[in-house]
């Protein structure tokens, strides 16, 4: 994303603040999603898998649409991660996890908790050389949270824009694998919470629709495996193994069982426990 575009987004965020509190439109319930091939321009096939990656918010809405009355945010068991590592891979995955947690907890968290999460994301972005423009966007958001100049509905809408539009457009000095690893962190966190929410519910149909997404797994595998194991941090090797398990579940014939869900939980938790 160009500097001009990011600054325009920051200004657009600022323009939303005001004295009147207007709730953002509520997203209507959606059917449990099926993976649908997006329409992409010729030569842009690389972008297709990235477009298929469901956001944590989409995952939560799909859970609700399946009739499962569990808020994924209530299953988060770790505090805000400290974004500190010599490993670029670990910083990227950790930042993605915090992005997911921020999206899922935004409506219920205190201002202080939200600011702590935004500070962690900002540190991750700075460590990964994302550029000053994204930092300006995050600091503007932080200021507006601290001053109570936005509703939580507005906050969630802007966080979804941040996760789904702004971060994927960052270039990180040309390092192509950074955005997929940030997305992988968010997706692994949401998948871990999803499997824990589904286990024991008997919702095989929901589990199949939400977890059988081989294109998403293959997209992440390309970037996790292509560059080998990051010796400085076990997170990369563990991520590769977790994606192998998730790939097996995604390609499984027949419905996903509680045993499969346990494998998903164990494999994703193995990554999360290293962050």
C-alpha cells in the first residue's frame, strides 16, 4: 500500500470521530461458509488463496450462524503476547495472534486492554519494518480509544479494515512471506478457539464447513515450508508440523470427529505455546 493510501486511511479513521455515538451497522447472520473461489484478474492467481483466509470475526459469525452459542473471545487463555524475538517468523506469527485477539475481544475489553494490544501490534510492525504509515494509523486508533471518541461498533469495523485490507497491502521491504505469516498467526489462533468451541457439540457439519479449507492450508504451507526452518525460533518448524495436521483434516474423507478436533487443538496449541 502506498504512503498516500495509508495516510488517506488514517485521515478517514480520524474523520469518523465525533461527539455523536452512532453504532456501526450490525452484520447479519451468515450461513456457515463454504470455500468459494474468488474472481481474480489474469496473472493474479497468487492472490486467490490469501483472499480465502477467513478473518477471526468471520469465524465468530460463522460459529453463531451454526447455532453454537460460544463467544470465541471467552476461550482465549493467554495474556497479550510480548512481541520480542530475534526471529522474524516468530514476531510475524505473534503479531497475527494479537490481531486476532484484538478483533475478537474489542467489544468487551477495557480501553487499557485495547491499547496494550495495539501497542503490541505496533511493536511487531516496527520490528518487521512495516513502515511509519501503519504506525500512524495504529497510533491514531489508540488515541481515539483513549479519548472514547468512537463506539465499539466503529472500532470493530475499523479493526476489520486494518486486518483485511491494510495489513495485507504492506510490503515489509519486499519480504513476501511476512504478510502470510501474520495471517497464519491470526488464522491459527482463530482455528484453535474454533476447534475448542466445536469439540463435544456434535456439530460435524459446522466443523466440516469451517475447517475443511485445503486452499488456505496450502497457501500458508507455501510460505512456511519454502524457506526452511528458522533456526532462531522453533516456531517455524512447529508451524510446518501444525499445517501438516490441518492439511490432513482439511482433506479428510467423511466428517470431522472430536478426535480430529483434538488433533487440531493440539497442533495449533503447540505453535501458540512457543510465542
